[in-house]
């Protein structure tokens, strides 16, 4: 993450809006933030953390964070932070909260909005999850990006589990937490194995022996089937011949019986043929003539019936026409007088309107009179309200002098709060200094008991160590001499004549030296050396203990010095603060008096607010009465206009009267006139409608009557034509009968039979063909069966033999098919069994592997293992800078429990807890670790640059250490790192080229300037 810009307003000591452009600072690679105590240096880092995560190190939600973060002179707090994340995308985080205007201590919940810079515009996001954008939780953000005051050693002192979780989040080590994945795979594998075992239980009887047994059964069944099939074919051949012979004899018998029936039917068929020929000849001549005659007679009857009906319709229409003409003649006088009647109707309508308008004018006059009375009442109420408002305003003005300025109360109240805070801080600081003094006195007494001179103890211990070393050296030399003597004695004992000497190789040994036994003396010397070693170890421990005590004393002395300087600083601040009390209305030593005056001012202010509310209410009532008066005046004006319009309407209607006169109706009731108008209107409408209806009926009936008369004439003409045609048809019938050998009755008799000629001819022809065909078929069968006889008993025996063999063939064939199917089933099942066994073996092998993996990944052990690798790499990277800072005297390592330890090369490379480090050493190792962690995060995020802020610790370093730390921070520029520091160390301020200087202004709040 790279900061771009930060805007502050109303946060802690920042009263006015301040803007920090980080681009100029980050370009330098290394920058600082400097300022006096309480000026607001650390507040910048808290503002960044709060803008992103809504969290701060000093305050949590239970501490009324919003109220305590807001500047006491401000009513609004605002933070705006622009930054670039690891994906090189630009974002903005804003948080704003406001003070309740009616309750000073009530600060509303902050509102938060995140934006992304897209297409030259800030686009609001639908979430405010900084962890999603930055890639770090708040806890890890303050460990790797911005390290708040007092939290610099947190990562160093974290427990193993917490540190593993942190590494897991920062470096995404959850990808190595494969326990659940392996468990799921193992469950799936176990389920598949169970299913396979269940499937294999169904194949227990499937084996190669069973398949071979079934194949032998098949061979035997096939042999049996072939023998039965041979016998069946011989029997089938003989049975087929007998069956054909039987069918031929049965067919001959059937045909002879059928021929006998046809012979009996032949006489009837011959008679039918004679009748059909006669009917066909007569029908061809007479049927058309008789049909035409019947048709003409029927049509004549229909035409006569239509003529009769049409004459009745003509008579009815003539009656209706005469009736309409008589009614028109009767209504004609009334219709001619209709025009005058309609004029009278219109005059009555105008008079009725005039009477109604006159009534409306009377009502308007009454409403106008009532309106004048209401206007007078409203004007009286308006004057009373105006007087009440003036009285309340005078009372409000009388209260004004007793109210104090709100700004004055806030300023004085803030002065007393700050004075109280400074006094408490002074008392607290004095107590801290006393605690440090007591610690130093206790350590001095401890040194007196040990009889140690702090100035010369190192030289004293050095002399003692040298003496012990010299004694050890003398004893070691003496031990060496005795050991040589002991060895020579051993060689002397082993010398024998004729045997080579191991030293010179001589075979003769004339003068063998005799040595005394030195073993006891060697043991005594060894005991003395061990005692010297023990004394030396005790001396070393005493030196170490003394150094620790002196280091503690030095630390407490430095802390005492710092606490005393802080006490003086607070005392100076109190003096300056007392000088800043410039309000003559109050006493700096009498806060109670100020509180009483403030409460009195609040009471007056509340009374004034109540009066303002009353004045506001009465003013609204007054405005309401004024609006009511205006509406009443407008209504009265409208009444006057309506009255004038209605009087004008009466005059207009009177001028439009043509027959009747208005004066004749002044005394009459409107209902009487309305009744007369309705009657006249109904009479006029009925007369006109009846006349128009009669005219319409006359026009419709006249053409209809002419049309009906024409239809009657046409019918009479058609009847005459049909009578002529039927006469001609009768002559044709008589002529045709004269040409035949029988009379008309005989013709009618023949035609009455109604023979279907074609059907009869087809029936006769079909009979002749069937008769001849059957006759010839019988002759052919008699010739065919001339030399054969049929024995029913022989046929029954053959049929039974055939049926028996047919069943045996089917049973044998079914046995073969069944055996083949069983063999095929067993072979498929055996193949399936082999495949399942192969899969089972694979799954068993996989289960063994998964068991090993389950043990490997159990309890996130693999994640812890990977985390330890990352930690060791982190430790190696941190040691590069830590060695340089400590001049290769100290080193950082991880023990078997993944906890940090210090290797002390001044004490033979022994390990000790990181808690034993001095304040300066703890800062050095924490800085080295923090830089290494930040570098790893940067590398993991693949960002070109990254940002790191330090708010701690430089005051614990000596000048040489400060130079080494500064050199380390400068080198970070070459590694694309941007580092910001907060410090009180003047040496650093002089070395850093670009920095922010925070100046605390009592009136304007903290001001930021770039140096």
C-alpha cells in the first residue's frame, strides 16, 4: 500500500482542515514526522487506521471513540485517505461524524464510504471492507504497514499459535491446510471401497471352474438335440404327406356337398334372369315419361299454393296502407301547430332558469352578509396575536444580557479540562519517577550486599579469572608431565628381552627404568582442575548477574531521567497553560464559579429558546389568521362577482322571450313552471315522433304492396305454362302404350316390381361362374385321388408321434439356449469381477496413501510446518540487519517450539529469551523483524513499491546505534521501500531530508508544514 493524500479535520488536536500530500514525501523514500509532545504526530497514523478499518490503537468502541476522537472545539470530524493498493489501483476511504447540536457529548456514529478511481472519477463502492482492498486484517496491518506506538515488539512477543495464524493470513498459508480436502477424498475413497465390497459379494460364486462345467453341459445338450432333431425330421416328412392326403379327401367331400346346393338353386336363377330382361326393357321406355308427368303435376300444385298465400299477403298489406293514410290525415293539424308550441316551450325553459338564478342571488346576498361578520372577527384575533408576540419579544430581549457567549464557555471549559488533565499527568509522572528512584535504591542496596564496586568490578573479575586461569595452566602442565611418566612406566613394564622396544626398536633392554605409581596424583590434579573450572563458571555467572543488575540500574536511571524530564515538561506546560488564562469574567483557581455561571447561562439560553419557540408558534398563528382573512376577502369579492353575473343572465333571458312575459311569472313557484314545461315538452316530442313514424311507415308499405301484386301475376303465368306441358306428356304416354303388346295397367304392374337390373345381372353371372368352377374342381380331385385311400387311424398315430417329437425338440433346444445364455452371463460376470478387483486394489492402495496424508495434515500440522519454514526465512532475513545493528554480538533464531530466542555471542553463543533484551536491543530486533516481514509481504503481493511506518523507539538508541539504524533505513530506498518515522531524536531530524513538522496552535489546533 502506498499513501497518496490524507485530509484531517476535527480529529484530536487537528481543529482546522489539514491536508498531507504524501507524493512529495514518498518520492524521497525516507521521511519523518516531528513535533512536540501532544502535537498530533501519532494521530496521523490513527487517522489512516480509522479511515480504513474503523479501529484505533488507543480507543475502542467502549471508550466513546467518536466523542473522544473529535476535537473539543469542533462539531464535525472528517477523514479522507487516498492510497494505492498492491494491484496498483487507487482508492479513497472517507469517514465523517458530527456532534449533536443539542447534546455536546453526543457524537453520532461515523458514516463511511469507499471509492475507486476509474475513468478520471471517484466511483463509490458497495462495501467498506478494507481487508478486501488492502489484503491485510487490521491486526496484521498494524504489524506490517503502520506500527502504532507501544506495539513495535508485538510480533516478536506473539505466541506460537497467534504468530502461525498471522503468517497464515499474510502469506496465504491456508492453501497448505489440506486436512479437509484429504478427509473428503478419504471419505469418498472409503465409500467407493464399501460399494465395491458390496458389489463383489454378488460375484462370490462366479469362477472359471463354474464356466468350464457349464461348457461341458452345453456340449452334452447339443449332442442330444442333434439326435432328437434327426428323428423329428423323418417323422415330420411322413406326417406332412398324410396330412396333405387327408386335406384333399376332405376338400372333395366339401365341394360335392356345395355342388349339390348350387344345382338346387339353378331353376330360381333362370326365372330371375327372364324377369330382369322384361323389367329392363319396359323401364327404359316408360320410366322417363311417368317421371316427367309426376314432376309437372307436383310443380302445378306448389305454384297454386304459393298463389293462394301471396293473395292473402296482398290483402293484409292493402289494409295496413289504408290505416296509415287515415292516421296521417288525423295528426296533420297538430303537426302544423308544433312550431308555435316549441317557441312556448323555449320561453318556459328561460323563465325557469330566471327563477332559479333569482333564488341563487338571494343565497349569495346572505353569504356576503355572513362573510362581513367573519372578517371583523378575524381582524380582532389578528390584533390580539400581534400584541402577544410583541410582549414575548420584549421578555426575550431582557434575558439576552444574562447569557454568555457559547465560544467563551467552550474555550474556558476546554482550559479547565486541559488544566485538570495536566495536573493529573503531573501527579502520575511524579509517582512514576518515585517508583524508578525506589528501584534504583533497591539495586544499589543489592550491590552493597554483594560488595561490588560498579566502577572496578570488571577489572576485579578479570584479575580473578586470570589467576584461576594461571593456576589451571600450572596444574595442566604438571598433569601432562605425570601422564608422560605414566605412559613410560607402562612401556617399561611391557619390555621383554628379544621383543622390540615400541619407542627405539631395540631387542635388548639392559637398564629398565623403574617409575612410581602416579595414578593417585593424577586424580588429585584432575580434581583441582575441575574445582578451578567450577570456580571459573561461578565467577562468570557472577559477572553475568552483576552486568544484568547494572544494566537494570542503567535502564532505571535512564527511565528516571526521562520521567523527570517529562515532569519538568508538564510543569512548564502547566505554567504556560496558566498564563493562557485571559478571561477576566472567571477565576483560574475557582472552577466551581465557572460551572455555576455556565449553568446559569445554559438556563437563560433554555428560557430564550422556549420564548423563541412560543414566538414562533404565535407568529405561525398570526400568519394563519392573515391567510384566513385574505381567503375571506377573496370569497366576498367572488360572491359580488357571481351576483352581478346572475343578474345579467336574468336580463339576457328576459330579452330572449318571444311569446310569454316574465312579469306574469314573478309570483309563481318554480316547481309549477317546471311541471308545465315538462308536460309541454313531452307533448311536443310525442307529436313530432308519431308524425315522423307514420311518414316512414307510408314510405315503406307503398313499394312493398306493388312488389306483392307483381309476384301474384308471375305465379298465374307459370301455372298456365305447366298445364300446357302436362297435356303434351299425356299424349306421349298413350302413343308409347299403343306400340306395346300390353296395356297401361300391365306396364304399371311391371314397373312396380322395382328390380335392380345391374345387381340382378351381377348375381346371375356370379352364380354361373361358381357353378362351372366347382364342377371342374370336383372332376380334377377325383382324377388326382383315383389310386389313393385314406386311413384315419394311421393318420392319428402319425400325428401323435409328430407332436411328441416336436415337444422333445423344443425342450432340447431350450436347454441348449439356456446353457449358452448361462455361459455368456458367467463370462460377463467374471470379466466384471476382474475389473472390480482391479479397481479395489487401486482403492486399497489409495487408502493406504490417504492414511499417511491424513496423519501428515492432521491438526493443521503441515500449515505449522510451512509456517515454521517461512518464520526461519524471515528470521534469516532479519538477522542480516540485526547483526549489523548489534555489531555481530547478537543473533535471532527459532527454537523447537517456534519461539524466538537470542543467541548471545558475548556469552559463548548461548541462547536466551527475547524478553531479556534491553529496550534499545528490543527495538533493533523488532525493527529488523518488521522490515523483513514487510519485505516478505511486498514480495508476496508482487508490488513494485511498498510503505512502512514506524512510531516508536529511536529514543532508546545511543548515537552510534542511531547512525546504524539510520543507515539501515537509508538502504531501504535502494530496495524500493518507502519508510516514514515518528521520533523525538534530533539527530534523525537533521539527517532526514524531507519531513512533516507538527506545530500545536492553541487557537487553530495542530498545523502541518513540510520541511
